[in-house]
């Protein structure tokens, strides 16, 4: 499929909107009223530090809502105001934050359900309004909605669109796209739908496995089995790894994406030599600025003297889990929660999600005596949610 031609056709349709319905200024004012926090503002003004009795809270210097998320949420709210009586759907969570998505449900925005990873579009009718979330939608979903006569409101983050443009360049020049991401993640599913031949690698370990195969012609059957769900149909590692380009899910760990890019560049240099490298390797910078800023701020935060660290964001939020990884890498006692309600004020407990595990209950969450707590939040977390978490910590420290 010529995805670029389809996008041009879609963008010229009078049933497609990616600009929203209000001015950016009004959009920002509406979000400020709904989600921003006076307390968080005062902590920022105080050098990202709050001291209350025995409690010392240090905020990361970049956290929470990014521009792309703000834009997507505001456009979703504007859509309901613009279409007060129409049926409005969204193809997935607008962002990975439970409170924001619940707010949309309360506005009678319906979420397309998925059974075993397969979305059910059967309830959508001609003339319905469908919102595409911040991390985008697949080409196939857009095509279906366009053919069904829907009004499409596209809130896809421009950084995600940039990655799509990159893999389309790979496809145009017959390069295989190696995508650093989670193959089940909505953003990576969308990105791969714009690619031609592609392979998704989760981390540096998987990238090294692919690099070794390129250099040493490893076990073909084992390779195909390992990437059976993370590669394009008919993927042939003996042919499709001769010309590669690197892209990424925008919320992955920046340092790992960069290391994967360097690994593949060195691999192709070693195999084909410097004179031929441009015929076999392409690299574009597709790391999101906001993701990079939040990760850099987290690295600075974990250099502070901390007794514990709380990371706030949806449990299915990739950028949030990577913030937690940074804390774990420094051996800091850390807790990933999605809502303030996970902290029990009356019994000093916390229900949290350790990396790669199920939710667990931990007692004696806040220790006795002076305590230094670091706090960061994912790009889908409003400041007001962070405020509620800090207020709970204050109440616990006063007991």
C-alpha cells in the first residue's frame, strides 16, 4: 500500500481534522483549569523542592504532561463540545492515564473494545466521529474509518508522525525498518503499519541477537520463531537484513535507542566496510524531545540523596516504566503507581507495580524519621494527580 498517497488523500478530506476546533491559547487555558496545580507551581518556583516537617520532596525538573499529550487531550475535549449530539468514539485510550480516560467516558465518548488484541469496529456507523489517540492508529484503521464515512479527529503526536515519515523513507529506498519498541504497543503497531519490511526489537539484548545473525548467519528457524510476532509477513532474515534503517517507539529509553543505533551502524560497517555503509544503513533521529527531557531529569534526580522514589503514570505507559527503570538501575527503593488512591493514608500502605510484575501491597510504605522522597511522572500524568500524591505523603508524614 502507498501509505503516503493514502495520507495525502485523507488529509484533503473534509471529514478529517488534525488542527482541533479552538485556538492553542484557549486550549492551554482549558487544560490549565482542568489539570494544573497551584502546589506543583509553587514547588517548581522553590527549586523543585518541598520541605514539610520530616518530609523532604524533590521533584524531577521535567515531568508530567508533554506538549503532544496536552494537545491530544484538549482536542478530545473540544471534539465533544463541537459535536454535542453525535456518537463519538476513540480507537484506544487517548493517553495512558486512567483519570483522563475516565473523564472522557463521563463525557459519553466511547472506547473501541478489543478482544484478544482485535478491535471491534462493528458499532461505528456512517457519520460517527472517531478520535485517533496521541500515539496514532494503524493505516488499516484509518482506511476503514475513512471508507465508513466517519469524521476523523487526529490527535497523533507530531513526534510519532515523524517516525512514520522515517519508516516510509526506509520503505521508499527498500531498507528494512528495525524499530526499537514493544511490538504490542499501539504506537509501534501504528508505526509498523507505515513501514514496508520491518523487525521490532525490544531492547539491546534482542538487537545484539539480530546483529550477531547479520555477521554470523545464525539459526534461521530460531530467528523466525523468536520474532514471529515482531516482524513483517514473510520476513526473511537472510535477505531483509542486508539493508537496514533504525527507528523507535518515541517513549523508549533514549540511551538504549542510541546504543542500538550505534550497534547496527558498527555491524554494517564491519560487514560491508565504510565505502558501502550508506548502501546498507540509514539512521534518523526519532527520539522525542519530551521523552528525552524527562529521562535526563530523572537521571539528575537519582543523583540526589533519596530514600525512596515514586513514579506516577499509567501501568501501560511505556515512558513511565522507563523512568522507573532509571530508579531501579541506581538501586533506589521505588514505587510505580497509576493513581493517588494506591497510597493508603490510614494504614501507611501502597499498592504498586514492580517492573515486569503484578501489583503488590507493601506495608510501612513511608519509613519513620526524616525521609527524602523523589517524585517523577510520565508524560500522560496531569500535575493535579502529582499534587494529590504529595498531599497523601504530607498526611502520612504528619501521623
